[in-house]
């Protein structure tokens, strides 16, 4: 696949990250009429064990992500997503779970446009978060830049703990041992208001 023009292979960062457990179109998050991509790695570490990570790679960044390791070979190392200030990947992000053993990003999916800004939004779930109550993060594409800056470092890395504080995004928490978010999906526009539901 990687040898074909316009096709890519995505390589996980570390052994046992579970990269690719869930993959989905993100829809068009940057408004360029090209579909973008979500790749989960629910067992990825972030200092502690099993925080979980999701990689958002925009179609506009694919060629630059391929070249980030100075070899244009159709193989994209996910370690090069969210490289920090000076990165050429201006629309791609890494989402990191709130804490150890959260296994965030078990499921990822596009929602379509839920807030009417003509850009698509998406869901990232963590069914084992909050002592197995489960959390699902509704991420509005219009909040990505501010969510990245919420930790006062613009580096392409977004902590899911900062999502609920954004104006158009939400964190949905289940009940005790509910494993909420074990499955997530768009419901389409059930109330005919021109916005997608979940």
C-alpha cells in the first residue's frame, strides 16, 4: 500500500499501544472539502500506563507527515504527529487521555457537523474512564486551536481533560460501572434541525 501514489501506511509509536484499535473518517474538520482521519491507540502511555491516545491526521497534512522523517516513502510515523512549535503539521493533533489506566480512545467516529459551522466534529470515547463509568468526548472542530493552547503550550497535543472547558465541545460521563462509550456513533439528524445528533 505505501508504495502506491496517494496511499499511506501508518506506524504506531510503541509496542503494545494498540494502534489502530479503532479507525474512522473524521469528516472534514478543516473545511477544505477533503476527509480527515482518526486513529486510536487506547493503550498508549503518557508517562504513566495506558492513558490512551487518538491521532487526528488531516488530508492536507498527509504528504508533510510522510516527509517528517526526511524520507518520502508512503510510511507515516505517528510519533511525528503533534511535534510542537515549528511543526509543519498545522491541522493535525494528538489527543491524550486524562490519566493512567483510562484507555481513552477505545472508539472514535465522525459526527458530521453538529454545531453548524460547516466543519465536521467527532467523538472520542474512554469507556473505562472514571472507574469504569466511561466518558465520551464530543470534540468540535472549531475548538481545536483553543484546546491545544489550554495547557499554555501550542504543540499539537490536546489533553482530553481540557475538552469540556471549550465553548462548543463536551464531556459525557456515564453511571457507575456503565462503561459508557463502549460504542459511539452519529445518530444522524433526528430532530430535523440541520445538525447531526449522537
